[in-house]
C-alpha cells in the first residue's frame, strides 16, 4: 500500500509539472467527422494544396472542408496509375474530387481516360430507399443542375469524358473495359451496387474501388449493401477513419472476366 501511495504521489507531482498539452494535445486534423492527433502532413504538401484548391473551386463540396478524403482519393488514383486501365467516378456533382485528382496526377493521366458519370442534376427520389430520401433531402440543395459548369471545368483536359445520365444505364457510353481506379459516390445503395457489379469485373488486379459513403452512420444502406457485395467475393471492406471504404482487387477471381 505504501508503495502504491508513493507511486500515486509521484504521478500526481509529474502531472502538475508536465505541459498541459500532453494531456489535451491539439488536434492535428479536425474536420469532416474526423478529429485526430495523428500527423496530417499531407496538408502541408504544395502539390496536394494545389490539387485541393482546384477541387474546392468547383463548389462541389458546399464549402465543407474534406481534405483527408480528397487526399486518399488522390493517393489511390496515383498508385493505381502504375497499372494499366482508366479511371472512373460515379457520382461527380460539380467535379470536386475529380478535379483534384486530375491536378494531382498531372502528366500521369496522359494516355488514360477519366470518365465522370452523373445526372448532373441530383438523384431521382424514385430510386431511393426511405432512409436515403431523408438523407437526400438534407443535401438536395447541393446537387443542382451543373452539367455546363462541369463541362467548363474539364474543357482543358481531353482525357476527361463527362457522361450525363442515370448510372448504370450510361455504362454503354463508357468506351473502356479496363479500370485501375473506381470512385463511387452516389449517396444511394441501388445505384452504387449496380455500378460496383458492373465495374468490379473490369477492375485491374491491384486496382482500387473507393467508396465515399461507406462508414457514415447516415449511409447505413450503402454499408450493408457493400458488406454483402464484399462477402460474396470473399473480402471485407476496409473502413477508413474518413468514413470512406476501400476495396482492392487482389486476384483475378471474380465472376469471370479477368
Ligand atoms: C455526393 S455527390 C458526389 C460528390 C462528388 N464526388 C464530389 O467530388 O463532390 C452525389 C452525386 O451522385 C449523383 N447520383 C446519385 N445517383 C445517381 C445515379 N444513379 N446516376 C447518376 N448520378 C447519380 C447525384 O446527382 C450527385 O451529384
């Protein structure tokens, strides 16, 4: 007991002298549902800052800061471009993440196509579940008519193909059969699973499928649907602290194509 008391006293005395921030360190990153003391050094990279600013300037994120999510998309797109194949995003809105990725990749995008699929005027309620309708009503004001603006944003980038219409109906207009990076961000499970079913067999081994909404508690339908999608292929989705989910194609196993 005496020893325990002595230890307690020593700890208390050390606690008084130690700098306050050892017990309540500042967050290195605090936005977008993620509060952490872990290093976020990518925030200081000039190349990333330039890419992020280009994405932000599209107005796609409604003023919300989403740095870590965008960084993950940029990093994966760059890693994936070590493989053959094109890039595709389903759910583009005004092109925020796509524009950041185009900037981040720079010359690495040459010789590839980056397909951007969206209605460019929001989600028809008829394809949403009751839960998704509630969520969509909160965000609807951000998904307004933006087709012409998106065409303008990407006019200087001949590698980018803007495809307007409802996913999955518009896959017929995508003239590629090989992808290294797939980004799915449509805020509804039926469209997202239809996209994943179509694109997974066309994903290169080593390529990534990034799911923007996987970990958000308001997007439970998507999480459950992708957990089933992954289980059917003997995988699990990697839950990222940003709320994103990640699948990597590690073998040419699935349902036929490669
Ligand atoms: C969260 S936003 C995408 C955000 C975008 N990735 C960005 O960087 O800002 C969701 C988008 O998905 C689109 N969308 C949802 N379901 C769709 C479908 N079945 N076909 C085409 N677009 C769809 C909406 O029009 C909306 O623009």
